[in-house]
C-alpha cells in the first residue's frame, strides 16, 4: 500500500476559457485535460489515494473522473483560492498517508516519471516540503520562488503581489508541491487572504513552514512543457500541440 497521496485541484470555472464548461473538461487530443492528470497519478499511487477537488460543474467532473479511476472527491463550495481547495480535501486523505503531492487539473502535461522523481527527491533529501519549479526566460504571470543565500526556499510571491525586483526572478513556481501530511494539516490552517486577490493562496504555506525552521527544497523541472498551465484557448492549443507530438512518438 502506498503511503503517498495525490490531491488534484479541479474546482475552477476557467472564466478565461470563454466557455461555460468546467476548465478541466476542455479537451486535449479528444480527452478532457483532467484525464491526463488522473491517469498519470494512477501510475504513482493507489487510486483510492487520489483526491480530486471539485467545484464548478462538480457532477460532470466527478462522472468523468470516475470513468478514469476509482478516485475520491472533495467539494469546494466557494472559489476562495488554492489553499481553501486543499483544506476542503484534507478529510479525504487517509490516516496512514505520510506525504501529499498536490497537482493541478489544468496542468495536463505532467508525466508520472516526473512526479515519481519529485517524490523520491523529497524523501532522499529528507525535506519537510519540496516545490517543483522551472527556469524560464519570461516569468511574467507566474509566482516567483524566493530563496535565501543557501538556496533554501523561503517563500513564493504571486505576480500581483511581487515587487519590481521580485518580478525579475526567473525561477517560477509550477504549482506542484510535495510535503509531509502533518505539515500540510498544520500549515493549511494558518494561511489567510491578505493579498491582492483576497484568496487563500496555497503557496503561503511555504513561508509559514520556513518561519518554523522546516526544510523546504526545490526540484527543477527540466521540461518546461510539463508544467504549462492551461488558462485560455491559446494555452489549450499549445498543450494540444505538445500532446500530439508525444502521441506521435
């Protein structure tokens, strides 16, 4: 039995998609993008260790997700941010779980090999939390990884809250995390909505744990395409192109 759980954030409306359809149900190569995230997660842990956070069009998302695997669900009744979404999912994580990986339902190109390597690095380095990140030439729109002189992660700042100097940082947050379950339970209760968007940001747990002297590491994703988020139709077209190449190979 695996002691690693995966939480998939899939509650968003996807307003920028210009569609009434739930974001994660938009298709790539003929399948809703949530299919790929669940399918890769099944290669990493047991199906009943996968928790999908649903919200907008929850029944439609749940119906499709069940066709992919025997996963669990948690309902986010209000769109109050990623931190709130994870908090909604905590009761569904099994007692014996040691580490929790958090994935995004709108980041459909992530591979199981990358997730496995991410978890293994987290364990090997005996981190309390590990953040998946990537170096990019143009970091606009992404959260920036803040580090101290020892390259330990001390926080993540969103674009809307970043200073001019922080906006120059080109190490960006992939929105994918691995951390010990007890640290997640503890820190998720401490986040607040004191930011430009008035939301409970999941990345805020980084600074909370850092201040408590927890060990927070970073894993650099070498293939940037794997962490591409789909926020609009243009992003969907890019993801479609990448997936077509993969399928062709």
